[in-house]
C-alpha cells in the first residue's frame, strides 16, 4: 500500500463502523440487556469455529459464530513467530503497551475526545477502567497457545462489542458531531490503535535499547494483524503483516494523526497519577523518565508528560553511557550506578515490568472487572 492510498483509505475508514456488531449492540441497549450479556462474557473463554455456544442467547450466538471465522491469510508460521516474540518480550511489551501505547491513543484527538466523553472510561475512574479494558488483551496475547486455542479471539471480540457500545450510545445521544469527528471508534481509529500498539511499541523498545530480532518483530506485527481482524476490521483496512511496511506507513502518518489537545493532556495526566499509586517512593520520576525516552520528547511533550531532572540521564542511559550515580536507585535499589557499556534501562525495564504487573492486577480485579464490559448508558457512573 502506498502512502497516498493509505491516506485515501483512512478517510473512508474514518466514516465506517462495524455493521454486525453495531446491529447486535444497538438491540441490546434498546432492550436493556447489556448488563446480562456482560455477565455472560465471563462464560466465554474461547472463540473458534464449531464451538458449542448453545448456552448463549440466539443473537449473540449467531454473532460469535460469524466472528469465529478464520482470519484472512492465517498461517501457523505467523503464530509461531508471534509466540517467539512473546516468549522473549512479553513483560516488557505488556508494560509498554499499557503506558506508551495507551498514551499514544490519547494523542489521537478523536480518540482522546471519545474516551473522555464516554462515561467511566473518561471519568474519575478512567485510568483504571481504561487499563482494565486493555490489560486483559495485552496479557492474553502472550499466553501460551492464545492464538491457537481461541482465547485471544474471545477477548478481542468482547472488546469489539465494547467499541460497538460506544458507537451506538453516541449515536443514540444525538450529541456526536459526525462531520467533525467521523464515526465514533471508527475503523480508522481501530486500525490506528493497532499501529500504535504494534510498531510504536517496537520503536519504543528500540529507543530503550532493547534488541528485538526481525523474526520477533514480524511475529508481534502478525499478532496485531490478527487482533485487528477480530476487532471487526474489514480485510482492506487490516494492519499489514510486514513489519517494515507497517513502520513506514505509520511514520508517514503519525504527525498527521497525533496532536496535542486538552483532552489528550487530561487523559495522560489521569494515567500518570494512576500509575503513581503503585510505584514505590522515588520510583515514579525514574519510571516516567523511561516512558519519555520510549515515546521520545516530541510526543511526550505533546501528551503533556511531566519532565524531571532524571530526563537528562534518559538518552545516556538508553545509549549505554555513564549513568549518574543513583539515577533509578529508587526503582532498582541501587542496581544502576556508574554502569558503563551496558544499557541500564534493561534492568529498569525488568523491575518496572514487575511494578506494572501490580497496576494491571488492580485494573483487572477491582470491582471484579476482569473482562471487557459494554456500556448501557453513555455516562455510566455505576
């Protein structure tokens, strides 16, 4: 796909929703059945062809049977490559998806506005709610056989229905400016998010000095190609499988798609304050400095990420140069002191990944909200 073709397709994708999911969810909302179906989500652990879904309501069963179709171009080689990536980088990737990735979605003006205007996702509990909707996906991607046993397909399909609930509630509210924003959670946004959570994360890993082999990079992109499919995106708008092509396309469009907005800064600040609660004293600045390096100053500033004195050490750290004594000590217990010739961020990443696991566990277990959940109302403050 050329850059020019991509720009044209993005314009069309910005006006497109997900007809099958939208029809189902619109009916569920009208009949006040969303809470009941959310409860049934906990009984759907896999999604694959020929699966017995007889315990589910007819409309949901029909939808899931259609959603279980094999993705276009499915190959065991892709799956094996994806499993190789997660075997080597699951913890780091999950942590970066939950920080750099989510912040990247806030840099989309439409995405940030949608999240902020959608009840609990953008409200006071927004960061935990948003992370809980995403963490299950990030964690499940790295589970053994997730791409083979249908468990990832089930998780992603639930997210697909959550997206449909956002679209339908905005439509029913008659408050959404379609001329300005396009379709809520459009196909453009869905594929754009797939770019952010795939190639932008690979770039973040590179910025932090993490070596990812070409085979592993290919596997990670393939995993997101399949996720993009299960999110209900038509084949013509799917994330390509070629890692180099995905990076080229993303680099060509990022500065057109990402901008600083009040909504984006608001959402980022909520996330930063949320992470702070789970990090030990003195560790938060080191953690945010690492995220700034991963995202780069240009986009970190655009998101409103705070600066600190630790930022001055960020680039030397990532480059493997001398480290100011004590930088990162609060996070590492002094492990990163006067280190030459290695990348201390690898040590920070290991500890940060464990700290972020606590954030993800909270996001997945508070109020027993361990599954993606649809909305019954636009400003749902239950």
